[in-house]
């Protein structure tokens, strides 16, 4: 069969082993309420496109004023742990939940930069839907100094022409992932991997209507949702 010919994961990783130690740190943030196969596939696509051995999922802490319609922070962490169990390319970073309050990417990147040191390439992954309002993020002007930005094109969410986000892409855009490995921060790479048309909002709606979320998110996550 086709699958028989697929190399084992360790063979994939040897590509990066040849080009030296793989130190680039990649984060992918979101509310993950709940995490679903759209998020998981994207994280894996990004790890392969950037040739890194791991992508760190960073769930944000939902501030109290957002209400309690979705899952608690503890539940969202638990679902992520279940979803990535056994997948070495995906890891969970709990720092925003631990910090509490409103989660700002600028704070997260400052903390990671302090931990990783000034020379380690650091990347944040963001979809065009979230990145469109980049100039309304807290301390957004500091962000390119702290990390590279990988912008994932989501169908139906183009960056508004003339926006700060579009301008940043135009000014800092590089053509390949290898250019991110060669500097600690400051560049933008656009990716357009195949995406699954799944949203957490759609899953929450289904659950509220008594319908099944199965096959949109891993079975273990479905079981937890049912148990809650
Ligand atoms: P919600 O429906 O509650 O807004 P969501 O499913 O869009 O949630 P978020 O946690 O808000 O998920 O998204 C975090 C990040 O994941 C964003 O950068 C977003 O662009 C990206 N993302 C969300 N859904 C998908 C998907 N199906 N494929 C790829 N990326 C996605």
C-alpha cells in the first residue's frame, strides 16, 4: 500500500538533523474552546513547513468578562493534553493560563524571549483572521522585535489592503522558512497550507443543539465534553 512507503517520523526529522541543531521555537496561540482537528492539522503542517521538531500550543486564559459559555481554562488544557497525547511534534505551553487575566501575545513573547535568550529564532503562528486586527493588539509594535510571524492564509480572511498587518507583511516578507532559522526575529512568512473547515464556534453550537462533535475533534476530546 501507499502507507507502507511512508518514512517513519525519525526519518523526516533527519532532514533538520543534517542542517544542525533545531532550536527554533514556534508557538501557536488561540482560545482552543475546544481544540479541534483544524487546529491540530495546522500545527502539524506548520511544523513540517518550518522544519521544526515541535510546535507549542499556547491556550489563552479567557478573562472573566467573556462569560462562561465555553469550557473552563482547566478543561481546555485537559482537552489539548488529550488531543496531542502521543504526538511528539505538538506540545502544550500553559504560561498564559498560569499568568491569568487577559492574555497578550506581546507578554508571552517577552517571557519566551527572556527564557530562550536573544539569539534563538522565535516564531508566532497566526491566521489571517486574527492577524487582520494586529494593530489593535497590545504593544503590537514591539512584536516583530521579539519574534518572526508566520501568517497562515485562511479562506475568506484577506488582510485589509493598506492595513498595518498588510504593510508589515509587505515590508518583512521572506520567501522561505530557512530565512527564519537564520535570524532570531523580525521577519514574516506567509503560508497557505490545506486547512480543514472546522471552527470551535461550530462545535460549540452543535453541542448546544445536542448534536455530535465527533470527527471534528479527537474522540478523547469528545468523550471529555460528553462527561462534562
Ligand atoms: P472560535 O470559533 O471560537 O473563534 P477557532 O476555531 O477559530 O475558534 P481559535 O482558538 O480562535 O479557534 O483560533 C486560534 C487560531 O487558530 C487562529 O489563528 C485561527 O486562525 C486558527 N484556526 C482556527 N480554526 C482553524 C482551522 N480550521 N484551520 C486552521 N487554522 C485555524
